C-alpha cells in the first residue's frame, strides 16, 4: 500500500479504489479481448469534484491516468499500457441524468451515463437522442464524446460532435471547466468543446455534457433495394436526398457476399429477393408527419429508381417485425464474419463520390496480392464510411493471413490516403493506430497536435500512449 | 520605404502591396464606421503560397498581422489597432471556387470568395449553401468561418461551423496546413478545424475551405403569426418542430414595437392584421417535396395553434412577392431603428426555454433604471438568439443615453450571464468585447484559451488585440 493510493481512498472512499487483480480484470482488457493492460488501481469517483481531486493527486504523484467509460472502444483507447504505473479512472459511477429541458430540447448528463439509458430517457419524454451504435447498451456518453462516435444516425443528425452543445471537463491540472452551456449560438472565444470531443481523453476528462434532443419521428420506415453496382447505390443516394431531404435517416450499403455470409451462419436471415444482386442498400426514412406520408415518399422514390433502372428490385418493410428483419441482416454481418473465422477490419471513409472507385481499385490491389481474398464490404454509404473488411481466401489458413495483417492494412490505408480519405472514420486512433497515422498526416498537422498536447497536458499524464 | 515592405513586394508583386493612405482607407475603417485603425500596408496575396510567404516575412520582421475578408464584422475584429505597426492581410484576391462535387455535396473554395457568389454557384447546380446573413453581398467565407457566422438558417442547418468539413490554414509560423478534407467522418486526432473556426484570425489564417451543400428545397413558404406573449411564441416553436421537423427553417420573433418602428419609417411595410398584437413570429418552411405539401403542413400547424389559442391571427404568403414583403419587415427593423436615432445593440443568446423570463426580467431592470426606455427586441428565436436592442426614452437626448452605454451593456450582459447565456451569440468578440468577456468567463476557461494562443502563436503576431 503506498501513500498515493491512501490519499485516493481518502478522496473517494476506500471501496471505490480497486486494487484486487480479479476485480480490476474487466477494466484492463479491451472490448475485443485481444489485449490486457496493467494498472496500479482502478479509481471510481462519484462526482466531478472527486474526479478533480484524483487528478490533482495523480499530478502530485506523477501517476498516468487512463480515463474509461464503458470500455467498448475498438482501438485500445480506454485500457492502460503494460507498465502498471497508470490508474484507470472509471466514470461508471457518474451516471445521473442531471436535467432535461423539453423547450430547449437539451439533456444534461453525467459522462458515465450509458447511451441506451439516455435514449430511453429521451424517448419517455417524446424526444429522440439520435446517437445509435452497436455498443449502446454498454458504452457511455463520455466515451462517445471522447471518440466522437458515429453510428447509424450520422447521415441526418451528424456525429456525436454535432449532438453536443456543452461540456464539463476536468483538466490535466485538476481544475473543473464548466462549459455546460445549452446554447445553439455562442461565439465568445476558442472552441474548447470540440477540442475535447474526439481527443480520446488525452487532453482532459469529460465529466458531463449538454446534449441535443430532437422531436421523436412519428413514423420510421425501412426498405431494402438491390442494384448492380456501388455507383448505382450512389445514384440512389443522390435521388433519395433530393426527394426525401432530411426524412432520409439511414443509407447502408451491403455487398452480396455480406448477405451470403449472414445467410450461411444465420439461415433465417436472407435477402427477400428471388435472385441475388451484387449490391444492396438498406434505406431508412423517419417522418415527422405520418406513416402514410413516409410510405408515399418511399414508394415514389423506389418506383422512380426502378423505372430508370438505377435499382433492380426493392422491398418495403410492412411491419416493425419486417423492418427488424432487414436491420438484423445488416447488424449480423460482423457476427457472421467472425463465425466464418479470423478477418481483418478497416473503418475507413472517403469522399462519397469516390466510393465506387475506391472499392474497385482497392479490391483489385488486394486480389492481386492475395488471389481469392474475400471482401466483406458494407457500411454507412451516406457518410462515405465503409467497414471494408477482409476475410482470407478459402484455401489459405487464417493464421497465415493474419500474420500478414500489416501488409493488408498498408494496401488498404495507402489506397484510402490516395482517395483523400480517413483511416479511422468513427473509431478513433487509440493505441492501435497511433503509429500508423504518422504515415498519413502531414508534418504540419502532427506538429500542431503535439503543440496542443504539450500546452494542455505538459506532464503527459492524460491517457499516455493514445492518439499521439 | 523599408526592407520588410520591399520583401513583401518581391513576394506578391508591388501592385498588391498598398501603402497609399487613400487606397488603404477602406481596409482600415470598420463596417459601422465608428472606428479607424492604422497599418503600415495592406497586403493582397493571390495564393496560399503567397499568404505563407508573407507570414514568414512578418515573423522575421516582427510585424503583427490583421487578416481581413470582406471587413463586414460588427465587433472590430478585422481592422488593425492604432499603433500603425500591423499589416492588413486581405484575402480579397483569393476568390476562386476551386471545385464542386455534386455527389459528395461539397464545394471547395478560396477564403476570399464572397458569400453571395457561393450561394449562387450552389444554386446554379441545383444545390443549396444555406448560410445567409445581411452582409452576404460583401462578406467572405473566410470571414464567416473565422467568426463562425450565424444568420437565418441556423435553426435547420447550424452555424458556419456545422457547414464546414475541411480547412486550409496558414499557421503563425508560415506553414500551410492542408486540412481540405471532404469527409463526413474522420476521427484521427485533434479537431484543428473547429479550433480555427471562430478564432477570428488569432490562431492562423484560413485560406480555403470545403463546405457542405444540400439539395435545393422544392418550395419555400413564409407565414406571419401574431400572439400575446413570448411564451406563446415558444409554444408555437415546440409545435412547429414536432409537426414540421426539419422542414422548419426559420423562426424569427419580432415585438409590436419593432413593427411600429418599421411602419413609421417605411409606411409601405406594415403587419397584415386588422389590429396590433404584442408579439409576432415569422415562420419559414423549406420542403423537399412540393409547395402543396408545404402548404398543407403550414395550414395544419396554424389551424391547430389558432384553435388552442396559442396564436391569435396568422397570414400565409401566397406568392413570392408576399413572402418578400413579410421578410422585408423583419429585415428593416435595424434600419428603422437607425432612422429613429442612436441606439444600443446586443447580440445575445440564452437557452430557448429561458427567453421569456430573460426578456421579462431584463426589460424590468432597464425600465427601472431608464424610465420610458424603448426595447427593440427581435431575433432568431429558434436558436435562442435575440437582437436585444435598446432605444432611449423619447424625452431623453440620444447622446446622454449613449454616454451610459456601458451601464446598459452591464445590465443586459449581467442578466444574460445569470440566465447562462452568451454575450456574443453570432458576432464574435473582436476588439469590442475582449475586455468585457473577462467578467463572464471563468478563470479556467480564460487560462485554457491563453495557453492555446501561446502554444500556436507564441509571438502573438496574429490579429493582436482581438478575442483575448
């Protein structure tokens, strides 16, 4: 027992300072269970004042801090390194919804609130909080903000960054910055809010936020359209944006191979078409008027696209169950790919207009190097964001393939870079991509990031080894 | 003639280095013509490389730089101080639209492009660039970005910040940061983009941007509704958001006194109602479907609001001319107020839910101190942004009133602060509010802003005397 941990116990209560290996385990292993870090303790403060007190103790003792929300990140951003020097600072106990303002359409929340609980609290008041992603039952809003999470609602509502009006942050010096403003307009100085959002806990610890609410749509409709090419899918996107405006809330691309994989491992989930097509788009409309209105809009879009042969077939879900069945296909792609065996994932974005060329060119480069390689390409086409995943050729042992992961990443990310894209569209850099990003960012940008880090966290105690 | 200016002439051509007092005059006087600064020269570079070269020359010679776009700012942010040491760096020659991508819905522009030209270029391609404000015929996109301009489209499309995907910036060291990304999702490090947006040229010079385009609406409808109180106006806002969703693109509040002033000085512009009401709301719907659809939606909203007596009367514009006539009333308030004589303006925001209380309480405080004071209150109610302007009592000499401007500002801004609002919602701080803001920002926030300034611009050459 050292003096530092005693002081932590004094600050937040002994029961909230975890040092037992078994109790620490779940805080130290990453979501995909590929990596386990070490820490001298897990600290679980119950208030912003306690967070600030702990940070000051860490500064005095020179102890690195790894802030953690739901620990559902995919880039090793929320687990500590192997040194064992760091503490994990878990926001999990700070899970209060502090305030809901229905006229201002805002909610003020603790950083440790679980996303699904926030969605539900909004729903109970006839409002929508539109951030939605796979881990929503476990991830926290603080983590969503720190990674600027994306998800399926970005096309209409933007990333987490666009859903936040104000923040409360504990600085690396242990001060509390109260920036919990519920304002749509405020031009009084530097945009600290957006600097902390997406900084993955390397500039300070987000402890609270004011988030935006929206009126709850009266009707949500889902359709699946089939087409020959990704360029046809892009043409449908342009049509849908013109005809449906902000009613278009989802536009997800899936290749035929994605659907084959899902049908193979989940035989009840298959495309509702008599024959296969190369590409599919899952469309979602959310309407503020009525289901009839949304249906008329959707049918008009589909009829037009069929007539001009942009798409070859389409079904509109006639019930919530049918809609669920269509989304189930989309959401089971990752699981089906895992069932199929080891694979290499990429979370990339390119300008929407370049998606067809990007896929065509990158597929060819990979096939050239790995004949028979199987592309599992799907994603948020409306945002230019692809989950461009790769499974080994059927005749290649998965472990041999995985040993060449670096080579695969290099081909894909070099291609992304040529298309002026991003090698991390919605997952962040964490520890996983912090070295790789140096190949793709300019020296100027890396210098600017370093200068900001040095200025705000001169001791480099905040989530060391992440981002930069 | 000094060596520094010779080097500038060499870098960008002698004809683009203005030192003649007469030719410099329009660059040195502010938009409202209340203040004239001094400069050793006005520099007019023609490319980002020339901007970078000039900045390096300024660094070598220790010359402060005042970046300038259309010079239409309202807070003395784009004119130099009185020392005569600075140069004005005008982006006016950099006015090229570099690229338009209709599938990605983006436009890449030089910072010196005039806003109205950008709007028109989008319109010609059946797209909308939704930033719209009074100075749009003169202001530049670089200035809009540097001040995070607001305007009338914020309710639906957000501030300028939300309309920008990527930036090109010349740093205070004379490097070029190429962040011209046309991506909806990119989570690879600190959000430099949003740090430069709204920094009013104090952290670097924005030279180019990738901005978002939207499908052009098929129909735009305008209505004017009359009601008893601002709380009723807020109730109408909630109804309109629920029923019209993203179709609601404008929601402007005007008091009866605003309309009286306009009718007094522009007799052809009067409210189309048989009797006066205390408050009015100008509503705008922009529809992606059709005029019929928008009209049905608007009529349903108005009928419901009349039936439940949230509003007392309403007219819907039946033609573009009628719509123009309604907007003319709104847009002539400032002019009518100027015709009436000197007055004191405030550009404030508070949480939307607090607007009624804010107006009620602040009106009373001012009336208490200045019996007979005339409130000219109007603004973007849907954004919580009021132009809370004040004309002197009819029996008080305007100059006596203007001498007490500081006192009036203090009452209004103290009240804004109590309501957790902003003393500059859309105009920025510039030189005008940089001292005043220190009363309202926490020491922590001021420290963080200073640390960032010192880190990025250690010589403090970028727009000195502005923001902080």
